[in-house]
């Protein structure tokens, strides 16, 4: 945040916000989470004050509203605004897919992740999230097929082995 205060660019403010936002996953105390979300929101708002159409900052600010505020629908509305102006924005589709999973709307999540893969067929994360959706829906064959596609795209031997191990577990019913 200090770096952003000195440089005062939208990108650096957004980067500072991301550091706060992604730190939430490492704290267990809800009060700390709220403080981190508030700090992230401050940074994203600073970025948007400099560059009002900065979609990455707007999407992340919206995510803060959904994840860490009492007004999650405000965040959904913000993300939908970005989607209306750019329906092929991968970050929008991934975030809306994740929110759909959290709310148990697996069909909507599946649609979002499939759209990402039509836009960017080599997007590894989308395959992993889509496989997770299929697993939650009880569609083991689709889960395995999706993981096999994902494993074929990565060059990381450790990840490939983890995917193969998980596929073996799925096939054996564990």
C-alpha cells in the first residue's frame, strides 16, 4: 500500500488490493478477514478513482463485496456490469463460476467454466474448477475426462502425477 501511495497508479493500487484480498485465505479470525477486505476495498477504490474502467479492480472490488460485506448483491451487480461490457472477460467468468459453486448452482458454474474454455482452451484452472463441478454433480466420467484434458496441458510433472493419482482414485471409487 505504501508503494501505491508513492506511485499512485491504478495498477499498483490494484496490486496492493490483491495482496490484502488474497491474504484473507490465510487468516482464521473473522475480524482479521473483515479488516483485510476493507483494506482491499480501499485500494481497489483508489485504483478506480484513477482509472474508472479498470475491469480487474472493479471485479476484485465486487468480489470483496460478495465475500466480505453485508451487501453481496452490490458485488454481483458490479461484476454483471463488467460482463455486459465484456462478456468474454475470463476473470468475470471465473469469478461468477466460483460464486455459483459457493451457492450450489453447479449448472451455472459449469456454463461459466465451459465459456472460459471456449475463449481460452488451454486455461488449466478452468479445467480444474470444471472437474470439481462435475464431481460435485456426481458426474464421475465427466470429471475424469476433464482432468485428463487438464493433465495433458500442463508440463509440470508433479501436477501431472497428482492428476493421474486422483483419476485412479476416482476410477477405483475412493
